C-alpha cells in the first residue's frame, strides 16, 4: 500500500520518503490476487505488464457443494483491457513495486520506525528511530499512514477503529496439490462440515483456506496431515497435499475508521479498513486508496489545485470500504452457515442464481472491482446536457484516443501525466486555456461503447468521469476545473 502510494506520487513528481519498521519485505504470500480494476490503475501508472508477466491469469471461480457444482463464473467476458485477475503472491507484488521505486531512485528505509508525530502549521513533526536506534526529527508537509491494521498513526490520532471480530476460526496453508483442479481457477467448496477454498499460486502451489470449528491451541497453523484431513473430508475430488510452504490461523476483524483525512495526516489501506479475506479485496482496496490519494495530493503539492481537493479522498474511499466490508462480511457469513437445512437452502439458492448470466456477470464485476464508482463523490457533477449512459462518477473504460499533435494513444496512456482529460467524442477538439493546463489537457476520439458521440467528457486522472456536456456548453467543465484551483466547491461551480 505504502509502496503503491510512493510510486504513484513519485511518478507525478512529488518527492517521497518511505520508512518501514520491518527489516525485510514480506516473504509470505498473503494477498494472492490483483483484480482487473487494480491492473487498470497500474496500467495508468505504466507498469501493469510487470505484474501480468509475473503471475498467472485467473480464468474463473467455481462454487461447489459436496453434491456437485453450484455456480461457475468466468472472467473472459469482462469489459476491461485486463479481462482476468492476476494470481500473484503479495510477496511478489511487493518485490515488483519495490523494484519500480528503486528504478526511480527511491529506496525503502528499513528498520526505521515512526515513534511519534504531531501536526503544526508548518507541517507534521515526526520522531523516527533508525536501524542504529538513533532518533531523527523530521518535518513533512503530509504524513501518509500506510502502517497496517495496528497503525501507530491511527492510535496517535486517537481515531476509533470501530467494528467487530467475527466468532469464526480459520486456517490457511500454502501447499502443493496433486489432483484434478483446473488451471487458474478458484474453487470454493461449501461442504456440510464447513467451507474450504483453493486458490492457485505460481509454481503448482495452492492456498487452502478453511473454517474450523475448534479454536486452535497455537498460532502455528495446521500441519500437512491436518490439511490433508480437511481436503479428504470436504472436497469431492481426490487431492494430495504435499510440501507445506506456509501455514497460519486467523480470525476475521471487520473494522473501519470514519474519516481517512485528519488535516495533514491521511490513513490508507489496512490502517483505515480491515475485513474478511472473502473475495480477496483487502490489498486491492488499499492499492486503490493509494491511486485516489496520489493524484489528488500531487495536484495540491504542485500547487495547481486547492487543498480542498484532498477532502474527497476520504469521502470516496470510505464509501468504497463500507461496500467492501458489507460484501465480504455477507460472503463470509453465507459460507459459515452450520445448520444442515439452511445449508441446503443456501446451496439451492446459489444453484438457481448461478444459472443466470446476469447474476454471474454481477459477481464477476464485483470481484473484479470494475463496478467501483464514485457517483456520490466530490467531483461527480451532473449537468443538464450530460451524455446518456455514463453517469458522473462512473469508471471510463480504456479507449483509443488521439492527442492534439495527432498522436494515437489510449486513455490510460493519456492519463499517465496525472492531469484531467477533456475528451471530445465525435466533435471538435478543445483547446485548454493556458491557466488550466496544469490541471487538464485535451484529446479527441470518434466514440466508443458507453461513451456516446457529440459530447465533451471531463475525465479524472484515475479514469472516472467527473462530468460531461454538449460542446457548446463546455464552459461549465472549464469552470469546474478552475474551481479546483480556487477551492470553490466544484458542485457549486457547475
Ligand atoms: C493471511 C492473509 C491473507 C490475505 N489475503 C488477501 C487476499 O487474498 N486479497 C487481498 O486483497 N488482501 C488479502 N490480505 C490482506 C492484505 O495482505 C492487506 O490488506 C495488505 O497487506 C495491507 O497492506 P498495508 O500496506 O495497508 O498494510 P501492511 O501490509 O500491514 O503494511 C504495513 C507496513 O507498515 C509498517 N509499519 C507499521 N508500523 C510502523 C511504524 N510505526 N513505523 C514504520 N513502519 C511501520 C509494517 O512494518 C508494514 O511493512 C490478506 C492478509 C493476510 C494476513
């Protein structure tokens, strides 16, 4: 999370310093999936290929009971340049992010711990201890707390991490599995004894996650024999587990802060929200926090936008975390049903729903996070003449465009410099007034699915639509842009 934020800021010309109390980066697999929306964001950062080439492409997810298949979802039909999740251990994701940062001359300062901080008019005053134990005093304009679920910064702010710990126990194990399991597919078995999920990892490895009904005596995780026992009892196809790589137990916390912004201090990732791993959204949600904060902060840091732009980060990302907590919580509770009759009813409902293409598409869009939208965001502005189909706050799918010099590009490529894009679709190109060129640039395209011709679209640096209108009313888009630098509310300006 901190690595993603540092990379996105550094790319936009904001100098960063990144400290980590850990001596080395994680060597455990933890989050296993980069979902398509995260890949799209990494594409805007110009580095998605590095992740795609280092993982395996997920093809789908299959839900079964002990009596057979309940639902089978595939990612192939997803409307994205990345119609697949990339299955890649978090240790690899962090390695690649670390390398990308090092290529830009940023090295994580390890064994450096934030001890205390306080906000002042001239910035945030920090006390950091380095590997030699010596204290260093630092003043920084902004402190971005990506310090995990036990966040020192969140505690220092005195912010409540409200929520609950679920009364459910889980085991996880990374093992090698022999047996008839489709490549690149996630399998979830809703067995009468309890759920077991199998996620492919690189190199023939699988993550096995299962709910257990007895509190483990130690935190060591299950033995290989215990994993084999779970598979034998719960999975309806024969599987042989061998070469245990990593095992652990866990309980699920569902917690979130109310506000992500506290003056010059921002919370992001697990420091702001934690939830069930069902759906594999934790790290992805954190990385998308990073992209949202990075483009806003870079505009304020470059002095082209007013500090008010930073408030929208909390509003938008807090609403997304609320949704993720709800969905992941519902999935977890649904898999944890113990009553036999309710289990049969649940399975029957999933089997019926799973036959419906609309249900499968909805599930795939939710997992892929391409359905994340900011319709109630600070920059989602309705106009009387807005384009039909694509609402303010909706994701704009990558599309082919032409830059003013006649250079062909994709939307994602055009957004790489961190500015808004004024996209004329099926109408004449606009010229951005000189005083707004730090905030936006212009391009044209003939039109695309869900982006009807005859309109001008104001697209945010993270590829969400801010607003659209007819070319003759483009003044309201420019007024909105201009309001970003003055701090006058964008909604009022329109
Ligand atoms: C077993 C497991 C499985 C998971 N599976 C998935 C999954 O499938 N999909 C998914 O999306 N997510 C998954 N997650 C969640 C995912 O791992 C987290 O959401 C992600 O790591 C959060 O990143 P973060 O940077 O916010 O926090 P962390 O990864 O916890 O990083 C916080 C960093 O801050 C450092 N730090 C803490 N305090 C200080 C301090 N005072 N000074 C300096 N440094 C400090 C720590 O050393 C650490 O490096 C899983 C997590 C676990 C544990």
